[in-house]
C-alpha cells in the first residue's frame, strides 16, 4: 500500500520564491532591447571614428536617426520607449520637424537620402554640435557637410548638401505650425429649412480622415459616411428625420490623422546616441452635434360642420376635424400626439351671412367655443363641441375658428412658432345654424254670451200669438192702436148711412 508523502515546508517556500523570480523576469522586466544595426548611409559603423557614421540606424526593422549629436554611435542594445513627445528633452517644434523628416524621407535604402536626413535631423536637434563635431569651424550646414562628406564620399558630397539643406528648411517651416492634434465637428441648420445645413471639420492641425453622420447624409453622396474628409472644410448635409413630427438632433463622429504630430518613436542605447524613429500618423477622434434640436415646422388647420342648419333655440353645436396643413403632427417622446387647442367666436346676424374674411358690421358676438385634441386620437377623429351658452334670439349663428401658436403648449409652439395663426373665414356655409323666430299664434274667437232662462211656462199666462202681416211682415202689436181707431171710424160711417135709409121697404140704389 502506497502512502502519500508531503513536501517539507522549506520546499514549498523554495517553489514560491522561484515562481516570484520568474514573474519578475517575465512581466516586470524593462522593455526588450534590440541591438541597433547599421542602416543606410556613409561612414564607419563604430561607436567612435574619425568622420563618424552619417545615415540611419536600423532597430527592429525601423530606420532611426541620431538626435544627440556628438555621442558615440548606438552600436549596442537599444531600448524602445514608444511614441514620445519629450524625447531627449527636445521641444515640440523640434520633434515635429524631426518626425516629418524621419517619416517622410527617412525610411529609405538610398544612402544619399538617408545621409541628408541624418544631417538635417542632427541640425534640428543641436545645430552647433552638428556643425562642429568633426572640426568644422564655420556656421553653414552645407559647409559642415562638405567638410565631412568630401572625405567620406566626395562623389555624393554635393547631393547630400543640397538635400540636407532642403530637408532642414522644410522641417523648420513645418514645425512652426505643429500643435497637439485635436478637433471637433460643427453643425449648422438652414434657417429656412431644418432638413438642410452643413458640417465643418475643425482641427488644430492639418488632418484627414473619415466622418460619419447620425440622422443626416452628405448632400453630394447621399451617404452618412465620408472618407477623405479634411480639416477646415465645410460639407453640405441633408437630414434624415428619424420620426415624423418629433424634434431631432444631427450629430457625427470622426477619426482623423494629423500630418505633423509633435512626437517621435524614442530609442536609447546605453553610452550611445539616442535615436528617433517615425511616430507615424497620430489618429485622434472628433465629434459634434447640433447646438439645438431641429424642430420640424407644423401648420395645423381645421374643418367644421354644424350637425343641422335649422335648429331650435339651445346650445350651438359644431363638429371640428383637425389636420396638418404643413408638416407632420407633432408627437411626444412616447409617440402620442401633442395636444393642439383651437378657439372660436360665434356671431349672430339677422340676415344670411356671406363668406368673407372680415366680420361684417351688425354681427354681434353670441359666445365662444374651445376644443383641445386628445393625445391618443390626435387629428384622426372629429370632435363635437357644444357651447355652454344657448342661442335664444332668432337669427343666423356662425362660428369662426382659429388656431394660434400663442395658445399652444411650449412643445407645440416650438413647431408652429409663436406667431403662427390660422383663421377660418366668416360665414362658411358649413358653420351657419339658423334659429327661426317663434310661430305667430292665431287670435282666439270671442266667447258667446250666456242667456239666463225665464220663469217656467206654468207660472205665466200664455200670450196670444202675434198676428203676422203677410204684406208687410209687420207685427200686429205694432199697429194695434191705429187699427182700432180705423175700425171705430168705419163703424160711425156705417151708422150714419143706415139712419138715412127708408125703413122697411125703401131700396137703396147705388149708381
């Protein structure tokens, strides 16, 4: 049977120490050092020589150049310190000029060009030391190059002089404009149309790169992305509204590359020269957005219709339908319709009103109306409005509706503008309600008189019926007295005649 064995405590301690040492070697050690190799140029590749080495030092495949003239050539192991804006204590202008030369001209296999870059770089870093390091006593860069190159490579002496002086002058001029690279995007909006405007690429130095827009496209390409955008250039844009009826913001981002960063790739060699390689293009990010949201314009209007033209006295009733005459109906962040308020003045006239933009004389104000749209329904439904007052007097009642920016909430007024006004014409036929005068009641017939009944027939002796006169139709009672007189006269006459006849036998002859 096997028995497990444990290591003694000192063995564990030893293992821990060994692991710690390996960690320090592998992780905490300084950057890896690569020995500088002879690059391209002229002279003797040695720490010290009569005329030195004039060209590049190759470190890990990169052509680097001396920035501490007078020191021994860096033939030993060199350390890469990465991109530095303070290498060898040089100023930003010096580093900008050196970076230009080693980047634009220094990565070459042409010995004449490499030697010219080396002389120009050293002169920028320390002109006095460069001129006099090999015994030259003048103050001309071309003279110092001739002093040395005439001994090393006389056939290339003049070419190296000409190029070195040209490189030096170019670097000095360019370095005057060298600054830290940074920038931004600046947007503008066309006051007449929120859908158009510009974007300007601002940067502290010459730079090019790519810009991408949000909620807009470049007018010339129709694309939201533009490659090859340059600092200081203004580009026309056209917006792409993300949601109808909502305010929106145009923004953008970009990544540019500065042409002249004030930095180099810094290498050092113990006991030897410090050298500079190209810092490469220094990318930097830019961004920007509208200073204020773009608000799409909105012009509301309404259509109205009274339910019935002929109506009885009572409230004035109207049906109001909203619409967007221009633009899209504004919406809130949750997508609901923003409320729009409309007001009306109702006028009464005695005669049928004719459509007119002016209120006619003689029209009197009967009352007012008001309606506000619903956030859910918005302009998709008609609204029935009834007045709190009543039409009492007969006549023609006409509502004149209006929508004013001054009556709206701030978020709606931002779309309409505070001075916006839409007004309906007076006397629109669809707005006229007629209250007829009350009907005239007929005059009642007079009530017949009531006759009081006389005494009963049994209590009064009957009167003889009156004699009717057929010829005259007169009542006998009316001629009773004259008739009695006439009868009396006739009786007297007959008596007189009878008294004069012979008694008993005498015949009366009538002739």
